[in-house]
C-alpha cells in the first residue's frame, strides 16, 4: 500500500501531465487518468522516475460509469485516496449563437459532470483520509464573452460546484478548492492560435507574440506554473485553505 495516493485526471498532456509529474515528488502513488493509453504510459514512466508508483487508467470520464471504475481500481491497487485533482476537460470555443445543444452537452459531460461524479465517488475515501480535492476552472469564469460563452459558463459552474463540495467538506474533513488558470501555453492553446491567426490576417508567430501585450501580461503561463499551485493546494501547508477559487493568470484579469 502506498503511503499517499493522488488521482490526476487529464494526465496525458498539458496541465494534467505537469501536475502528475510534480505530485510524484510528494505522493507515494499517482493514478493517471485520461483517454489515451499511449500518452499515459509515457507520463507513468516519468512519474516512476520521480520515485512514485503509477497506475494508468485509460477511460473517458464523460461516461457515467467511469468515475466509480477509477475509484474502484485505485482502491484495489493502493487502498486509499488522499487527493483528487480534476483537470480533464476541454470546452469548445464556439460563438454563443453558433454552439449547438450537442456541443454544450459535450462540454458539460467531461469537465463538469465528469469531475462531479468522480468527486462524489471518491468522497468516502477522501473523508477517511481527510484528503483534498481541486477542480480546475479558468479565468474566463470571471469575464464570459460571446465568442467563448460555453467556456466561461462551464468554468463558472465549476467554481460554484467546488464551493458546494467545500461546504460539505468542512463537516467531513475534506478540503476543496478550484483553480482558475489564465493563458497557459499548452498544445490546446497552440492549436487555437493556429486557427485564430489566419482568420485575423496574421501569422501564428505574430498572433502568439501579440496576445500577451494585448492581455497586459508579461508572458504566457507554463503548465508547470499551474502544477506548482496544484501541488501546494494538496499539501499540508495549504490545509486551512478551502472553498477558495484561486486565479493564476499573470495579471490578465484586472478586476478584484
């Protein structure tokens, strides 16, 4: 049995991958959850190189039965769950008047409902371990706009969901927070820039260089920046922090 166990969803790439590798320094075992097994196996090798055990679970958390499967397989392998980091999920950036019901449902299914189901399924084990949960949102929750209405709306829902879980967590001894990253340079953002740039008459290089200045930030975030925050939130040092929505965006959001 591992001394402490963290589950990381969306662990095959980007912020999820960086978080899984970072947590390998602090946890005895890291459970890696995503849809692509090949990518997860590569992350697992890095996690093991950092000194933690790794369990790969390749499934789609948008399916209702997936959450309980993750919990059951984690408990079978390690006997406990100390931290759950809900990072999986990408919401399509489609204009408010063009997004279909199907696209809305797909966006909600993984990022919101997948995280909700997994947190509920893991709750008894988290309660037993007096553990921690983090749900990833995004700073668009604080400034939703028509071109990416679903992103802002679903991110805002995740912040509210985390608040609700934290309310129950005060009584059950489970710490729950949400994180609102800003513009982090991941593969997903690069893909977005590759589509956005030609539509606005500029090269990808020009678009990439232009955004930080327009956003009023010094640079894009890196996945490791958010991973460090995630690691802090599930560490003993942050134990009294619960019910918080922590924005890490390089100063992009100018409001209080």
